[in-house]
C-alpha cells in the first residue's frame, strides 16, 4: 500500500506522461521526387512510365556511356541535369538544382512535371488523384532549355532554325502525338532510335564529271548530329579495290583539336569525291551511317540510307 501511495504522489507531483506528438503526415506520393517514378506517378500513369523507362531521360544517370564521359560524374557541372530537381519551381534559364538522391531515375517524372505544391499538366484535372494544374510552361520549348542549353548549346542552335521561326517546339519532334490520339509519347525519340534519326537527314547522290556529288540536308532544329560528341555521322563511299572513304561529322570532345563540322540547323551541304579513272557508276556504293554511342563499331551503326550508282 505504501509503494502504491508513493507512486500516486509522484504522478501527481510530476504530471502524467504526455501523449506523443502526432506524426507529420507524409506528403502524397505524386509530389515526392524522393520516391522512384514508378511509385510516385506510375501507378496511375503506367503507359507514360513504361515509355519513359525506355528513354534517355530515364538512363541519364545510369547509362554506361554517360558514366564514362563524365568519369562517373566527377564533372560536377553534369550532375544537376542528369539527376535534376523539378525545373518549374526553379528557373527555365538556369541549370536546375542537383538531386542528390534517387539517382537511378535520372530525369524523374517530377523533374519536368513537379511544382512547389503540386503537379503541372497541360490542363486542370481536379478529380484526378494528383489534381494536376494547367501550367503553360509545360508546353513551351523553353522547358528543355535548363538542361539542354548550358553545356550542349542545343537551345541556342534551335533559336537559329526554321523550326523556331515556325513555332515548332522541341516536344513536337521528340514527344510526338500518339497515333491513337491519347496524348504525347514519353518514349525514346532521340539518338538511340534508328527510325527517329532517319527523319533527321535528307540526302541525294549523283555522278557528274568524274565525281560523286553527295548533298546532305539537316532537317532538324539543331545541329546534326545533335548535342554531344558521342553521336557521329559517317558518310562512307565504297569503291572496288580501295579502302572505304569516310567523312566524319561530329562535335569535338573537350580539349580535342578538331573543328565542329556538324550540319547547322537547316543547312544543305554538298560534298564531292573524285572517282578516278576507270570507275563506273555501277561500282559506287554510298552508305549513310549514324553511330549513337562512342564505342559503337562501324559495323553496328544505324544505316540511314544507301545509294548505288547503278540505280
């Protein structure tokens, strides 16, 4: 009885233990860039997620060639665009802040769609679980500028193009409308897609006065090949009994003593190759090759087209 009385006295003197503070509610998944894209957005937007999962945006941090080119991201200036925080709350003219977590998602869904307090979309959908809000910036070409301009200069090139003058946006080519009318594709419409790259170049060949005359026309709104030194275009001329003649168009690597000889936006360029005596038109084979990655052997290049002199 004495112990019980003493315990009651202590409780009265010191106060009963306070109830624990209620835990802060977690923000909804669709606003959390710390979650993988599948968990944050994929449960409702599985089609878009599966398209994005095949894209260079998804592999921006994990791609082996990116890792090699940046020395595993020792180049700190590369980190913020290969694992970016949301662009819209920050700036459309500066690099985004670096996301120092969840790197494997590369350019996360919320890197482009995230707002400070919600999700950006092309229209308001108040009844959807994530309640997306219309944000006109999501449909502007400038949305791509923070990551594709500071190092790669793609946006400066675009501003000089006929596409820019005509109001064609980056997404009009790189995020085309799906054939079923269900919105824009988030899939791999870039340098790793052979069918897509074939649309970038128009070419023609002719033989005149003992020369092979090749005309190239850049149909993109930026230089071709685009952006990075790992992408190369090779014009290969094959003649009997000779080593192939190769004309390489590529952006130079940093510190490389090489001119940037890529095609300018909308440029038409004529290249001439003397054939020499005794070479008939039927002996000439021209191949238009694209190497998407720096270690791609020429035998595995994307074939953008072929031309034989015999028709």
